């Protein structure tokens, strides 16, 4: 799960990580009011969307005074902001962060994430922060410094000092940096984050370290431990079908193709997507209904696939193990009775109660085409969307 910069900065405050004074605004008037309250000369108005590259896309404006802040807000609110991370249609700006502008001496990159190869959290820093860190990683990887953290001991002070030295910091900045790094690690661990990114962490004109941009991603599988974090989720930033699917515990991810796939088990779902692609077509979604699915969740999954207007054909590929195929068939038929099915459906069923499942589908009055195996199912469904 992702959150907005202003929310991440609020969490940083809780962990004593220094952020500028700022207020959230949802309208032009609120932005003007926020700028007045800040009582500083230079103000930054920042679009809150779940994508980076806002600065380059016109979503970060430094202005002078409350009226200018209101004008900047007017220019952003309700309009799509296009950055290299949003896709060509952009993301509508609904919220703003109005914060004190800081005079900047240097922009630094700080990131903490789990390195899967090492099986450890890795803290990364670079003196070339601010701009595209991907480009730095690509062209000048020697400017990125890393320390892997042994989770038994946590981030040790000498590791923070190593990184601060590599950044060229003198003693005073080293001390502040060590504290910030250590607090970032504490936050990462305590909140079950999968990524904490500060880009930029800046050295201000008066030689203080300050976080100007903040990003936190959370491990979805641990969110049940953080009800307060879960509440921070902004439904406008989540695909509506994915949001709907999550209510029923379905693992659904929307993709760009036109073949809706309903599969049980993440491995089988991945294999099904591979076969659809191999057959020359593109999946519209990843959907793992899970082993313990009942008729209702199956029905909800089917309904969600059908409500994706890009879906031109559906492939149901279920291996009945724990999930019995008569239960699956009932769920599909019930869902098909409540929503209109206007696209062809190919079914491949194997496993527990397969005969009963096929009988229910055959007697339902719905038109299904049954495939004898996975390859045939994928070929058939791909041929359907080609024609
Ligand atoms: P993004 O990463 O989405 O482009 P940032 O929050 O990093 O957005 O802002 C882009 C740039 O704007 C920063 O690299 C920094 O130079 C400048 N900036 C952002 N916030 C402030 C601030 N409070 N004071 C001064 N400059 C800022
Ligand atoms: Mg940034």
C-alpha cells in the first residue's frame, strides 16, 4: 500500500525525522489559509498523488505569499498531473501539501528497502539526490552507497557513519545523519514498510538536514497489524476494481489486455497468464481466487472481471483441490444470473467433483466452451479475441 507525501511526513514527525512545517489543503481557499498560517515568505505548493516526478511535471511550485499559493493551487487542483510514473492520462490532483520552502545547499538521496538477494534491509544513499535516482543508478552507480542491515542487530551507528562519510559530511552533519538513518530504520521496522525513500534529503543554507520529499510503501500482508495505517489509504489512488476485489479477499491485479482470467492459486494464475501471452493475446487481469474460495467469493470474482469493460473473453481455469468444482460452478452460475454475460467464456476444470461441476455448468443455460486442457483453453480464448 502507498500513502501520500504529506501522510509520510506526518509519520516521519512521529519518529523524530526532521520535515518542514506544512499543512494539507483540498481547495484553493484552504491553500491560501494554509499559506497564511505558515507565516513564512517562500512557500511550496505540492500536488499529492501517488507518483514521483511531480517536480518535473509541474506539481511542485515555489511561490511567494498566500495569494500566489492560492493561484498555484488553482492551477493544480482538479486537473490531471502527468509524470513519468503516472502514464499518459495522468492522475487527478485532489489534495495539496502547502509547506515552508527551504533554501537548499545540496540534495541527497536516501532509500531503505529489502534486498531480496541478500535477504536483508539495505540502506542506500547518494550525494546526487533530487533528480532521477534511476539515472544515477544507471549511469554513475559508483555514486550510490549501501549498507546491508543485519536484522538481529538493526542499523548500527558505524554503518550510519560510513554512509555519512561517503556523502562527504563533516562531524556535525554526520551526527544528524546517523540519527536520521537510525530513525528511518526504526520506522521501517515498526510500521512494516517495504520501502522508505527520502529524495531529496537536503542540507539547508544553515547546514541542517531536512526531509523535503517522503515516500513510504507498506507490506500489504502486514497491514492487519496497522489499522491506523490502513486508514490512510486514498481510494482515489487505487484502481476501483482492485479496491472492490480486496473487500472480498481476492488477489486481483488489473492489467492492460482483454482476456479476463479467473484462476485458483497464484502459481496457476501466473502460468495461465504466460499461456495466454504465448497464444498471442494479453490478459486483462491477474486473479487468484484462493484455495478456500466459496460460491460467494467466486461469484464476486466473476462479477469483477465482467465489470471490466475491456474484457472481450473470459478464461476460467480451475484446478479443484481444496476448492471443489461444484462450488466453483455454483458461484459462476449465481453471478451470471445477476450480471449480464456478453462475452464468450472458455472453461477448463480438473480435480475434485469435476463431473458435478461440469453438470451444473451444462445445465445452467449459459454458453460455455469447455477446453480439455490448459493449452487448448488458452489457444481458444486467444482465437476468440482475434476474431
Ligand atoms: P518529486 O520527487 O515528485 O518531483 P519532490 O517533493 O522531490 O517531488 O520535489 C521536487 C523538487 O522540488 C525537490 O527536489 C526540491 O528541489 C524541490 N522542493 C520540494 N519541496 C521543497 C521545499 N519544501 N522547499 C524547497 N524546495 C522544495
Ligand atoms: Mg522527490
